[in-house]
């Protein structure tokens, strides 16, 4: 039987970039890391 690792994403923080995007950082206990960005709509553009 072979061992199989399943990544568990642990939240490391959320910030706002200079471009106004929401940036979410997470990592696994094995050392793998991910960064996900979200576009935030400007409410003043309506």
C-alpha cells in the first residue's frame, strides 16, 4: 500500500494589494503554499 498525501490548506492571512485586490494566503503543513487573489468591485463605479 502506498502512502498518499492530502494537502490541508491552513489560512495564513488576508490582505489588500496595492492594486486593490483581496489576497488570501494559505499553506499546508508539508510546506506547500498557495496565494489566491480576488477582484474587488469598486462601489463608486455604479
